[in-house]
């Protein structure tokens, strides 16, 4: 069964006119139920993450500042959200959702978090709509529990997973792979274990050929026992922040290929949604829902 982490707290109130499409989380949940791809049984509501797992990745001072709402105005601007008690609680729940998904991925091959993919969060700071790095915390959980000896992070959000890259720069058991826009945020890129920088206005053929050529060889080289996949849909041509020209079909083919590689090699995969900023929220929701539809189709 496809198990999906979701809680109503995922849709957090923001100031009017804010550019982050927070409604997408609720709409993805509703659409998957409405069309019959999922039933209520597919979804589970995570608890709040144990602080000990967060502190395996994040700096104690930063985490304490988050919990006590001591984030200064400069960092709050870099994060992009007003930092409130409810927002911090949301991040703790999303992070636990990705950890919980690991258990289901071992059982069913795949599991998905409707939110997450908060790859711009560093050990000691947040930025780019990211406060805690859910994938990094979940990867640490797997290593600490000795549930996986080698992990591959496949980050296909249009923006580089800069926080994840730095968190694991000295951790050989986690291989970070980021395929992202060369001329996009962040302007100063970090060094992942493998970075592929995409030219502006890159279209389906070039994008998919790079992925089709890279991922199988990477799996052969790294031999991961677990994959975290960040499936941002900000690669779409319609995305106002993406600067690429990948079609809705190309985005779906990308997701299908990652799933097929995981299945072919019998590697459990946890999916976090990542970004998406198309002006029409229906385009964002459709692209994200395609990821869930493909998981359901290919694994069950």
C-alpha cells in the first residue's frame, strides 16, 4: 500500500500575496482522494519529531532559537516565512513524516511525504522556505539505527540542494546528487557529491537524457541501500522561478524513471515533494499528483 504523510498543519497561513503556494498541500490531498488514486487509508498524520533526531543534523543553538522563536529579522527574511510557533511545529511534523515514510518504504518499496524536500536548510540556519532539512534528518535516522549503510539523495528540484550538500560533505555514507538550474537560486552553489547544472530554458530531451544517462551509473557506483528523492515540480516550463522548459509529460517521465530505477534495483525510496511555483496552482497540483499516480501504478 502507498503510505503518504499528510497533516492539515502542512497548509500554513501566510500573509496575503505571499509567493509561496501553501495551498498546494491541501489541494494535493483532496485531489488524490477525489480522483480515487488514494483513499483515507493511504494517508497518515505524523507526530512531532524527537528533538534528538533533529540535533543529529542541526546545530543546537539554531534549533533552540527556532523552538524559542529567537530567529532574527535577517534570517527570517532568508527563510521567507514569518517564524511562528505554529510554523515551527509544522516543520517538526513534516520532518517526522519523512522519517515515518522510511519505515513504510522498507515495507512497500516506496512512501511519500506531501511536503518536505526542505533542502536549503543548513545545520545552523534556514533559508529558501526551509527551516529543518527533513531528508537530512531522516538519513541520519537510518544511519544511526543501522537501517542503511549507504544512502543516495536524488535531488531533482530546480534549485540546488545546498543545505543537504554541506550537511553531508564529510559523510561518505550519504551521496548527494543534485540536478538543478545553473543560473538559479542559490547564486552561490555548494558542492554536492555530484552536481549537474542545467542551462536556462533546458527542455525535455536534454533534461531527460542527462537523467537517463546519469542515474543508472550512479546507482551502480554508489550501490545505495536507500534513496531519498526530492521531486520538485519547479522544473516545469510554466514555473515562474524555474527558468527551465520541461513539459508536464517530461516531468512525469522523470518521476517514472526514478521509480523504475529504484524498483529495478530493489532499493526503497522515500519521496519528498520539493518546490513548485507555477502561477496556476492547478499546474503545480497536477504535476505533484502525477508523482503519486506513478508511484501507485509502478509499485502496487
